[in-house]
């Protein structure tokens, strides 16, 4: 899907006639990755809580349609999911659930093979869900699946901003590079934001960003001929309390707000707010 068709380019999401700090609709941010299991769902849920604590109206949509697990991390047992909305069994309003942490979620079902392929029905339903939700929130986080499948790329195309989560492992970085390349070429993204999760040392993220940028500069250019820019949003350190929180199915930000990973997510929320939510233009 081209940018021209996506809600991110519609007036409600990016229109210029807005009061400073008061966007007309939600900023839609995709949280995605090349490799799986790098921390997208952890970041989405905890970033949502941190943004909500800052007074933002936040919704997280589980865009990992076939293999959803946001509900697991939040210890929610949804009766109604996006699948019910897509198939007309429930309304979207019924699918919006309050999550611990002061934000809303729309959850997806798991083990649904019908969402492993992008069909016109899924596209249209997804688009209509986003269009309906956009005016109601300040920010919508899309917790996407990993990789560069049609479904993942489509969900990312619905966002005006993309945040790639990567760990310092070479496999994760190789896959992050591949995902960024596809986003630059196929979606004509001029910039992509990077969160380095499970960082071993302070400064890891900056070094990784500049290494990846060098490779992108050499091998990837956007349609305009300009190289795609990688913007470093922050690092989250490797922290055993993250796993403990997931095991207890609790939000890290509520369980241990003072631990290093929670502090890093809070800092990330400040940066997201500053860079993306206070739109003065
Ligand atoms: N900063 C961290 N420190 C330690 N462990 C972490 C950290 N971030 C994530 N993890 C571990 O990685 C696991 C996977 O995280 P998560 O489910 O958020 O990844 P994901 O990218 O959403 O995976 P998938 O691609 O399957 O959707 C977590 O359950 C947690 O145990
Ligand atoms: Mg996930």
C-alpha cells in the first residue's frame, strides 16, 4: 500500500491545520522488527503505560494478527478480539478494552491461519478500524509481527512513524537492516526510528545506529535519491526484571518502575512525546 492511501497521510493524522500540541487525531506509530522475540510487545505495552502516565490518550493495537500475545503480557482474557470485529461478530467499541497502566488495547486472536496472508478483506477491515480509532486518541501504537511478510508490511504502512526494535545480536541487526531496506524502498520511508533493546552497555545503541546508517548509506537509497535516515530513539538495557514481569504477566512499569529497563522506557516515552506528539507545525 502506498503512503498516499494510508490513514497516516490523511488529514486527520497529519493535516497541517492544528493547534500546537493539539493534533486532530492520533499519531500512529508502528513498533516492528526484523527478527522476532526482540521485545516489541514488551516495548509497546510499557511505552503505552509511560505515555499514559504523561497524560497522553494511548491505544495499543495488537497488529500481530495471527500470533497475538499482547493479552498474555497484560494478563487480559479478552472475550472479543479484532477477529470478531473483522468478521462482524462484534463492534469495534466492544473490542476496545482498558489495560492496566491507564491505556486502551484492541487485542487480536492467536493461531489464526487466515491472517498469515494479506487479503483485500483484511486490508479493508484493518484500514477501517484505524480510521475509526484515530480521532479518539493522541497516540496509537501498533504492536506488529516480525519480519517483512505482506501482513506485517501492511500494518506498518498504516503508521506515519516506524520504530524498529533490535537487539545488539548480529542476527537481529541483519534482519533490522533488511526490514529498514524494505521500508525505504517499498514504503518510501525517508526515516526510520531505532530502539536498541537488551543493550549490554550504555552507548550500544548509538554505535549500532551509526554502523547500520553506514551500511544503509552505501546500499539503500529512497526514491528521492536521499539515503534513508535512521534516528536513534533510545536504549533499553538487558534487565532480568523484564523476564520476571512477563512471567508474572505484569507490566514492568507497574511492578518495578525503578528498575533500569523501566527507567529506560520512561525516558523513551519522554523522547517519543517530544519528537512525535508535541507537533507545533
Ligand atoms: N530489556 C530486556 N531485558 C531482558 N529480557 C528482555 C528484555 N526485553 C525483552 N526481554 C525478553 O524477551 C522476551 C520476548 O519479548 P517480546 O515478547 O516483547 O518480543 P516480541 O518482539 O514482541 O516477540 P514476537 O516477535 O514473538 O512478537 C520477553 O518475554 C522477555 O523475556
Ligand atoms: Mg510480540
